[in-house]
């Protein structure tokens, strides 16, 4: 398993002040990864968005959910390029709010003990890939279910995909510019458009490289937009592996709680993550 880990990067992460701070509070990897009842936390699993039918492919998808942005505390930031999505993250939708405690623990475990974390992650991927293979499926993995971490710095995706039976590859959404990422034949990226300056330019860069860019619309605009030529319905499946060009996603219902004051809400349409129909149709011109 260690052959798949890029140790120069895990060593660099472990030497950071933030990693040291977490280790001082949690003296071992298991102190973060064992529940009050004594069971070990699993890293990857499925969700309703991963359970959607993947048309034409005998594939299954597994995902990792870490604490987004600064939710893990202790100086950790898992979404350094985030904008208004901080308040409207998918972590506040569906059943995910019930998992925040464990998202935080897993995130701290990665920051403090990256090698141990990645070894467990690789083992779980191997097991799920083998199960998929036995059932005649190919496994694809999304590691940034609720984060935006540059995993290619820590794992050799090409080697893993080549050597692990039943594994088809990895894919994620990101807000990083293409120049800061290293997508490959085994790691597919979709750029997430938002309100920040330069976002449309970055979308063009991804599009010209053959990767899709995704935009969030209101439920009403979504119904109209997915009927337009040149737009992919992003809610039909979470699986972006074969997509190119503009992908439209429907804004999800968000969970509000006193615990996360000011979170679980969207900015006014067109001012935050959710773009207006006019803005999205204009983005069709972005495509190469």
C-alpha cells in the first residue's frame, strides 16, 4: 500500500504547524478513528447521489466525505479556494449534517496522520474494488465529496488504477485553477463555477483541456436549462467521468441548525454559488 503513497508530500504535510497541533491533542491515529462504542470509523462509503444510475456503464461509485472548508477547526482548511459555497455546501444537505462529527474526526486524522489515513483509504478502496469486480462492475472513487483537496499530491492514481483489480479511476469537483491541479487518464476533474472573479476564465481553461465545468441553478431554472442543447444534466448522475462542456446542477435543499449559525443557506441568485439562467446561458459561449 505504501507504494501508492507519495511520501515526500505526506512528510511535508506532517511537518506543518497545523498537523503538529492536531497530534498534540490526539496522540495517535486510533484516538481519532475509533468511536465511543469502540468501532473503527470507515473512510469511504456511498450516498444518495452516488446511488444514481450510471447510464450505459456497469459501474459503482464510492466517496469520501471530509469536513469542508474550516469546519474541522484547529486551523484546518480543506477548501482553500471556496467562495460563497462555504454557506451553501452540500454538507448541509440530505443526511450529511448527521455525519459532521465524524467528518471532523476523519479530517483531523488525515492532517495529523496522513500515512496511516492513506493506508486505510487504500485498503478500503482495494476491498470495494474487489467486491465490484466479483459482481461484474468497475469501481470509481470520488475523494472530495465535501472537500477540495489536491489528492494527486499524496496518491499515485495512475499506479493504483493500473494495479488494483476492479478499480476504474477517480474523479472530483474542484475550484482550483487547472494550473494547480494534475488531472490524468485515471483522475478526472470537473471545475465548479462560482461568483468569484476569474471563475469563468478558469472554466474556459478546463473546457479547452477537455474537462467539464459545472454551474448550480435554481430548481426552476434547472428544469429549463437541461433542455438546452450543449448542456449536460448534472443531476441525472453524479458521475462526471465522460462529461465535457457545461454541466448544470440543481440547487439542493439545505439543512439549517443553531450549531452552524449562518450556514445552510444560499446567497441571492446570481450573487453567490447559484447562478441565474441568464448567466448560465451566457456561459455556453465559454465552451471551446
